[in-house]
């Protein structure tokens, strides 16, 4: 169980750190769609899809984080079906998406459902509109 908890922490850490990067497409997604695509792609280790919906401010750091976190996060299967994404704040070209609900994480055949609020992470994702909404922790 200790290894399972450590793996969950690594997966969450990888997702948060990968938020500090970006560039590329996004196709003019809404705030909530961009946030959802980012988290899904991060947990699936789809670097290109995740980087397509993060702001340009930290592209290099995000790419490095993806490389470093790939092995740890790749060992976990994450189900985001119980997670909701809602616009918490929007002002001009910046905003925040509130992420709430339950995430199901499976590692080595063991599954655990966790409430994101209890994990103390990923409750709000900062966003910036760069020809489509992007996850951007540096948004003012």
C-alpha cells in the first residue's frame, strides 16, 4: 500500500509540474475542454496532446517534466470519469477552471478512488487565452 500511495503522489506531481509548460495547438478549445484535455493527456503520458493545451511560458520546463515523470506516471492507470471541470473565474484573457470530483487510480491491479479535494491538489487550474484556452500557472 505504501508503494501505491507513493505512485499516486508521483502521478499527481507529474500532472502539476507538467502544467508549467506549453505551446502548440489547442484548436480554440473552451477553458473546461482545455483543462480536461490537459489532465487526460498528462495521465496518459500523451506529451504532445498535453503540451498543445498549455501556455507558451514554460514549454521547456514542461517537456523536461514529462520526460522525468513518464516512468512513474506510466505505471498507473487513471480514470477521470468522476471529475468535473467548471469555469471558476474569467477576466479578459485569463481565468481558472475548478477541478473537482473523484479520480480512480489503478496501480499493479490495485484500485483506489480518491477525492481531489482531499488530495489538496489540482483544485483550480490557471488558464490563459492564447488563440484558445491553455493551462497556464503563470497567468496573472
